[in-house]
């Protein structure tokens, strides 16, 4: 979520005359809930968390998409890779097939990473829970520890968690979902900006100012990634190993450079992905979920 980190790392909001209280919440369901219970006015949830809220009739509106294409990566322990006889440069389907019999650590069920990885497995002939053992591990630190200590053979998450084992020398990136290796995932909405229609009606000018600040941060990220990386590192991750940060930034950047205006194509891929792993199919249109009027106007200026 580099655009979000950039937004709150510099003076973009202040330049628009906004004072913001920045809260953190995890997982995406909590962020969506915040935006509809008045404890927050705007939230940045994983896009998969938005659809159930809208389908349930809650006053939730997505007004921008800051990440298009998953930043999720699948990292596998080297000792597990050796047992498969497959290498990291093999065709994607072969690599996914090689996961059969392994134990995979995923975040909590229903999170965007959980949904995406299950879909990736299914697309390549691997049945979750049957062909691979899935261990839900909600805590990110515990997820990484489980792989480091060999309690799981592989994990899926976004950088820097996904690349930590690579830097420490015991793991390799097995698949990177949004970096071009899986073209069908690239347009997919991955992280949205949500609010309520009630808040837009009451504070529309402030919502527009917020989006204008976000757009400025996003443009700065695209125009000078090196400078943006330094700003983000200094503000949010000063103690993170530089090599880990650099690798994380490299893998995350493409998904943050595809613009903020939601697209029907990205929505359709999102909807198909959610429904592929859902017990009850969600039936929503693009217009049910997205209000693109403000961000489209700002992007065209």
C-alpha cells in the first residue's frame, strides 16, 4: 500500500488543509467495519473485504483503488523446494503443482491473501485442504516464525514479510501474484479507499481534498520512486534492514503505479476471485460498489 504510506509520510494532507487522525486496523473486515460504524470516516481495506459489506446492505462506498494487482507473494523454504525436485524458474503451473503435500501458512480465512492463494491453487489443479495442508496464522510475526522454524513449508503474504526468508537465506519467492507473472491478476482491485455515502453527502469537499492529496502522493510515487522510497523508509520503517526494504519496495511498486481510478475490469476480476472461494455467490455491479466521480475528475486535472 505504497500510496497510502506515502500519503501519511509527507505533507500532502496538510497542503489540502486537512487534519487527519491515522488509525490502524487489521484485518480488512475490521477496516470496513470502522468506516460504517463512525469510528472512522475513510478506510483502506483489502478490496475483497468491501464486497460482503456492500452485499449486506451497509453504507459502504469505494471511492478509489490504491493497489491494482496483488502484492501477495508465495515464499517456500529451500529444504522443501529441494524435496519437490522443481526449481523457482519452472513454469508457474509446475511450481504450484509442486506444492502438493506441503504445509502452507496463510493469514486468517477470508483475508485477501487467503482468498487469492486458494484461487491460485485451484486454477493450477491443486485443491486447498486436500492437496496441501493450510494453517491459518493471523499474526504476521507468528506466520514468519512458523516458516523460519520449519513449522510450515511455505507462507503467503505481501512484502516485507514475504521476502524476509529470502534475505535470511532459507527461502525463495515461488510466485509473485501481481508483478506480471500472472497477467490475469494484474488489473484486479487489491486495496480500496472506502467511505460512506452519508459522509460524502455531509463532507463532500473534504473527501475531494483527501483524494486530491492521495493523488498527489500517488503521482510522486510514480514520478520519482527512489525519492518516495526514502521518504517511506524514513517515516515508517527506519529500523528495517535496507536490503529487505529495497526488495520489498521493488516487488510492491508495480501494483501502486496503475492509477487510482477503479475500473470495471479490475472489479470483475475481484468479484470472480471472491466468488471462486465463497460459499454464497455475491451478485453486485460495478456501480453498486464504486463511486468514481471525484477521483476521475481529479485524475483528469
